[in-house]
């Protein structure tokens, strides 16, 4: 099995039950709908590490994968949506992460001391950090003072904010999400249902970078000198990644992230080659080669670049691989089109 075959199997399952799903949505037969979706949700969780649900309105049909903050799952759901059959994509709005203000968010409710509350019952007090291009926020509801469990209030606040603004904006711009038991007169605030629009206004006004997807958000690291030497993967001077936890675990020789993807029939790996210039030109070569290879592998749907590094001796291009056999075959074919002085090697993490 491969991630590619898992994706194909999921959409085949979806197409078999698509008509009953639509009929249940339109008839608002929600118990029947939940029964149909339950098997798809279980399959999505097993194969991609994400929840799955559907929504409708008077204008469109919408399906949603919710991988949460797990980067591996975000890669997988993004790939799953990219590989969705055209007849599904033409009929459904397909979300590979939780979008802002979904129907699920609008209908979300929490119970505090036997009283039910919705998103519009909560307020957000926020502070803008222009230097780091981030926002810190605290959620407030008058009933919070009735809850003694601080951890529950924080988890509730994080969950509600994620529902309101979606996963992409949550990861791109929020440095902190917490709660307060009383309003803060010294800070700006808005209703929680207006927070997405408020962040959008701030981003445009401050001219912050924008991201289409949480897996487009790169982190840059400069490893401590003590681990840097001339050997493979230990000579790294600059690291850039969309999966920070994978890099942290690989440096500390842990394997939880790698094992998680392997259990879902995929593989994290990296291409490496000897730096030909030993100068700043190596970084430019790695960047251009990464873009070229990513375009080719994405085109045939077997892998995606998730980062890379420049080392003292080697350059690295990091990948999530959806079909290892097909990836290695494609890499072998591409190798013949490259300079004879540049030999690419592939190694799993």
C-alpha cells in the first residue's frame, strides 16, 4: 500500500455513498447522514490522521478534512484533495484543513454550568506584534469566572478560536491563545465571530506575508555549532522546513513523526548531493533544483518538497513521499537530465 493508493481508495468509497450523502443533506436527515459519514471519518483518521465531515447551504456542497495542527496529516489531506476526481471537485468545495467560520463553527456550542454558549457569546482581546508579525489573543466569556479548571478554559478557547478563524490563519499569525476571566480595558477586542475578518484587516494593513495553506509556512533554523561536522545530515548550517517537529526529532534521533507517516504508508526522506561550489552559489543551486524537482514530482503526484538544508559538505532537499517506488523511478529518470557533475542520492529519515 501507498499513500497514493489510500487516497484513491478513499475517493472510491466517497463516490459510492455520495448520492445518499447529498440526499441526506438536502433532506436534513442528520442521523442518517452521521451514520454514512462515520465510516468515511474512520477511514480518513486511519489513513490521513484527520477527521472528515460534510456541510451544505442553499448555494453549495462542502466537504472538510480536519487534521488539526499535525503537519504530517496536513500534508496528507492536502494531497488527498489535490488528487480528488474532477467530478467530485466540480460538485463540492473541498477543504483540506478546517476553514474559517464553517457551518460546524456556526453551530458549535459549549456548555458552562448548564448554560449553552455559541461563538457570538465570546470575545477576543488581542495584542499585535508588528516586529514578529504575530498576534497574541485571549478569549473572554462572562461565565469563565465560574470555571475553576484553567486547563479546560484554555483548551476551550483554543478550540473556539480555531473554529472561528480556521487552521491556516491560526498557525500563520497567532503566537498565543489563552483565556481571561475579566475584560482587559487596555487591549483591543472584537467578537469571536469577527476575529477572522479583523486578522485579515491587520495582515493587509501591516503588509504581512500571506499563506494559502499551513504547509506553506516555513521555519528557519541555524543548528548549534556543537552538532555540526562533515558527516551526512550533521553538517547542516541552515535548515528551512514546513515540518519543524520532523527536523527536531531527526536531530535528536527520535522517530515518532517518521513512524506516524510510515503507519500511513508514506515516507519522509531527503535527497542529498555534494556541494559543487563551496560558496553562496550552493544555496542558489539548491533552491533552483528543489523547485525544479518539486514541480516534476508534484506533476506526477508521488512526492512534495517540505524543506531542506545547506551543509558544510552537502545540500539537502527534504520530501514527503506518497509512493516510494514511483518516486525513486522518477528520480532516476530525472538524474539523467542533470549535469554529470551533480549526483543525487536519496535517503529515508
